[in-house]
C-alpha cells in the first residue's frame, strides 16, 4: 500500500512544501484509491513537518518547490519525492500518479 501526501493551498498543490494549509493524504492499493483524508497542519518548522510526514507513514510526497535539506532528509528515509510538479488540484495529481505520468523537475529544489 502507498500513502501519498500532497501539500495544499487554495484547493491546489501548494507552491511551497512547508507553506501549505493542509495535506491531502491518499491511500492507494493495487492502483486504486482506498481512502483520502485531509490533515490540517499548524505552522510547523520544516523539521517538525518532516517528522510529522514520517509519523504518518507517508511513502510518497508530491510537491512543487521544496528545500534541499528536506530532499536530503527524505532520501535518507526512503520517502519518494515528486518535485517540481505543476500546480493542479489534488485529484488531478493523484490521477497522474496512478497513470504513471507524474513527472519531477529538479529545478524546483530551493536552498
């Protein structure tokens, strides 16, 4: 089973990983959505947010922009990152994920 987290602002993918209002978390099994939940987050530091992601047993994160320290952190924890993804609704993004057409663009890793 996969657990995919998408940071959301104004009902679309947040421009910044750590500056969102909430996360939509999708559970996927056999290429089908088995659940979707919305998790509100308080203003957390990047480290607190990264630890929260791990505590939620997230396997994949879809982001537009993310900082280098978070990329390194998730590489060490084996959480898959889709970086530089075009800003769209979470449902559009999860459909691209399921179709295998979701692409990363590393130019959106920030300092």
